[in-house]
C-alpha cells in the first residue's frame, strides 16, 4: 500500500525568522563581545592570558556538547520545552558569569552558558526544518544566514564600546539581557513544531539507532560535511583577517574594522541573493556553484598574496571569497537537515557539533606561519572548499533511509514503491 501524502508544512513567518536568527546568534555574541575585555578580565581576576583563553574554550566546548545532547532530546520531548528550559538556564549562567569572583568559576559558568545556549542553535534549525522543506527550507536557511551574518560585525563593535564604559562584567550583563530576550521569544513567539505523534518514544537506545541511521545516510553526511568545511573556511578568514589586513597589507585598525564590515555586508547580500535564486535553481546546484567559486577564489587569493600584491588587489578577491559563503551555508543546512525529517533535532545537533569542532581546529592553523603572512589563511580556505566539494560529490543519488515504523524492520526509502519523506524532499532540492 502506498504511503499517504504528507501534509504541507506551514512555513515560517517573518517574526519567527527573526527570532530563529536571534537564537542562532548566541555563539558570535557570546564569543566576540567580550574579546576586547580580555586584558581587563585577566587583571581583575588575577589570571594569565591562558586562563582567560580557557573561558572561551569552555564556552565552545559547552556549545558543541550541548547540541549533541539537546538536539536528540528535542526529538523526544518536542521543541518548545527543551528550548524554554535551556534558555532559562543560559540566562542564569550569563548572570553568574557577570558575578564570577574567580577565573575558575567563570570557566564553569561559561561552559554552562555554552551548553544551554546551544539549544538556540540546534532547536532553531530543527524548527525551521519542521516547518519547511526543499526550496522553501533553503530560502529560510539563507535568510537566517543573512541575518546571522550581522552578529559577527555588531558583537565586537558593541563589545569594544561596552568594555570601555562598563568593563567585562558589563558585557556579561548585556549578554544576560540578550539571553533573557531569547527566553521571552521562546515563550511567546516560537511554536511547537513537532507533533506528539512524530516524537521519539525511546531513550538512549532510540537515540543510538537514530544516530546510526544518520551516519548510514551518505546524503546527510555529504551535505553536513560540506556545511562544516564551508564554515571552517569562514573561520579561517575570521581568525586570520586582522593580521592579514593590518600586518600584511599595512592598513590601520579602523580600516580593518571597515573592511570586516564590508565583507560581512557582502555575506548578507549573497545570502539574500541565494534566497531568490532558489526559485530558479536547485539548492544542490547553488551549493556546488558556491563551493567551486570559493575554491577558485581562494587559489586566486593565494596567488596574489604570494606575489605581494597590495590592498587594492587583495581586498576585492577577499570580498568575493567571503561572498560565496552566502551560496553555501543556507543551502548546505537545508539539504543536510532535509535528509532527516524524522530526526531534525539529532541531524541539526551533529551538524552543529561538526561546525564548531572544525572551526575550533582551523583557528590555530591559520597562525602557523606567523603574523606577517596571509598564505596559511588562503591555503586553509582553499583546502576547506575542496574538501567541501568532495563531500558534496560523495552524496550520490541513493535514497535516504526511512525510520522504521513500529513492528517493522528498517527498510530503504521507496522499497514498497513509495518515496520516503527524505527522498522526496531531496529530489525536490536537486
């Protein structure tokens, strides 16, 4: 007997898109806003630079671990409950960070802040996937990327101003306000997008089966690694750009800030453009175009930096390289999570953990050559783009696994003549 057609998904309203973008912006705000306060923080808490750096490591670790646990929990208990509980904990942890009397307590509170704050990222993506699919999902994820692209620009600028006027504790009080706004948004704007009949009833065993199913899906893995490697390229740029622009190209700090802002606007524009292009081209085709462009432009960037070119030559190439990310992040997100409509929370969790894990690995790599060369940055971006391309080409056209129904064994999509949900969504996206 053929499967009954799935009900159309309700879509995402304008206010909900803004809230989902705010939820996903927790990472750049909580990492970038307090960077200008590192020196004051070290002096105030009588610690070393390494001790202060540990607070950032603790937050990023909590962010990765939290997604892996909270994502599957949202598949079992629904989206709203875990989101509200986690954002409440994140608000409390942010306030405790502002009150921390020692560096070691700050490290603990930062881990909790990252762990709980990760719910905004992983559940936000799951909600978007629950309510959209195919091209519509690619549009929503592109809009999220364009709005989220503003956060890395606003966060360090706001953090610098706050650091001078209110100190590092003032920065964390502002972060407390941001997480409180996240909590209120979760309470009053974010709907429950996962019906009870679609939730996972099992415990750890069921989560284990879901994870095995995800890792057996070549399509999910391909798009997930394409997303993670694309993000690694972005992190290579973010980590190395201050040294490249100021030390290599000889521009001032103010000029670097302007350059960073212009490139961020370019990322927002390309994400917005992508949300319109998906009306004419498939998300998979746009993803290939973005990754190919990123790889070619990274090679051009490597060539001009190796030749000792000046800022008027290097900066346009750098702008275009960042611009391609607008065709990568939204499409890869939609395609990856769209492969697993039966476990969007777990799918978003693995994707988010790989995203920040790869970002953490890449950041120190771009500094291996010292502060007076941009070659490691260009090489890292090129390698990241090439690996992302390889990941997408490895996707193939095989069907995605369909979750087994009660009383039946796992079977491949389409085994009874009916396309599985993930297969249908992926076919529409191609």
